[in-house]
C-alpha cells in the first residue's frame, strides 16, 4: 500500500488474510471514503474477513451474474416494482430478447456471453467441479463429494419450491442436519437464495419455511439436465425455472443499484382457501403469492407464470394482504411471457418478463 496511492483495487483478497489488519489501520487513520475496493470469488470467506476486521468501515455491494438488462445492453437502472408508473417508464427503452429461453438456459456468467462459441456443458461441468473442489472443501468438511453432488442436484430439482429438508435428506441418504448445513454452504457461497416467508401475526396459518431459488438459471438447467433451450421451455421444470429466473432478475434489479433487498422481499403461502379455475373447473386451493415486495409500508404482490397470457384469477390470493392492518396493499402484477403489458383487472397488471 505504501507503493501505490489510493484508490486501489484488491482482487481475491480472501487469500491474503494479513491484509485486512493493515486496511483497518488505514481506514482508522484516514477520514476519506472510497480508498480501497475489495473483491473476491468466495463470498463466504470474503465476508468472514470483512466482518472480523472492517465492520462499520465498509459498504458491501453484491455482484451477481449478468442480468438480462446487461445481456441486452439495456441501460435502465430502476429497481423493479409492479406499478403503472414503472411500466410506463420502462417501456420507453425496453429491449425484447429474440428468445428469452435462450437467455434463461445459458445463464448469466459473463464468460458465456463474451465467448458465444464456449461450450455450455463444458463450462458448467468445469464450474461445478471447481466449486466442489475449492469452495466446498474450504467451507465444510465434506468427505464424500459424490454425495454432495447428489445433494446439489436434489436442491436444483427443487428450485422455486418450499424447502423440505427431510425430503432432501431421504433422497440423498444423509441426515436432515447435514442437509441444513450444506444448504447454508450453498447460500453462503452464492449458489442459492433462500426467500423467507411473509408471516405477520394476523396471518396465523402462513408457511414458516423458506423457498429455495438458484441464483443462476444456466447452472440449475445444467444440474437438472435440460441441455437445450427448447427442451427446457417444453420440459416439466419450465415453470419452476422461469419463476427462478424472474425472482433472480428482480433481486438483481435491486442489488445492481446497491439496495439490500433481503428485508423487503418475501413470499406467502397459507391455508386460506381461494377459488380458482383449473382446467375449466372452479376449485378451492391454498393461497400463494410468489413474491411480495415491501416499500414504505406498502406490499406489492407478484405472481409468476410462464404462459403467454394469464387470467385475472392468477392474482386471486392478493387480497389476503388486505388483512394486515398496519400495511397497505399496493398495485400487484402477474409476470409472464405476454407480448405487451396489460391490465388484468383494477390494481393488477400483467407484465412481460423482459420488463424487469
């Protein structure tokens, strides 16, 4: 640091733990900001060092894989919110992808988009091998990597679902406590995101377990063996992976603006019964809202469907939020593959996924 005047960028700092002591001394000595930028490919180790040495002295920015906006060269920077104001502003320069399933399938790792000829299977095979041999061994004493690989695939098959630790444990043949520990490794290393449920006291019958979402849809497509965009779009997991993509893109729209979204996003599933048409027949189903975005005491509900057009009944669970006295329900939306934005009913929009 004596040979290089700030601002300085330090990459892969988790491998140089001794550096943090000197950074702390420099931060305490100077009254300036933005002197040092720290980055690393192992977020768990990096955050561990930052928490130990630089707590209260740093601004933490999450660097996710490329968003659809970045892939499309779209310079729109406003975080997603399902409102008419957002849609009207977004439509001024929105870029519709030629094939959204091609983007979902390829994933967001920059190298895949910098080099279009890079083999998709080879890239993710190498990524998984590197991740298992580097991050997993560093984070936990996993003795049998084959068992951990099965666990990784089992979680991938459940993306977009409520986590059932016992069910995963039975499939992988380990105990539930091990599954919980390994799930925390996936979350700490940025492979998955656990979306917490919305559980206000007034909604006593709400689910209390988080939903799991893979951070990158290319990786989850590889792990679940959907080898082309076409087979993925028509496959049994298309709905869950599309939901994973939409949730991931919404979270990126916040993190790319430096906004910590962890305390403003959730989902809801409860035992409240709502009526909805299924295959032409009206049936009673449990209420579920895929995503709730909270801002300034207002709850914005979002339902995610891969269809090209949805009916207003897709938002049938939204009124559940009206029971919460201290909150206000804002405009909601169904995010789908519809060609253009539209109004399904009063206060409920239908928004194309590329508007995120």
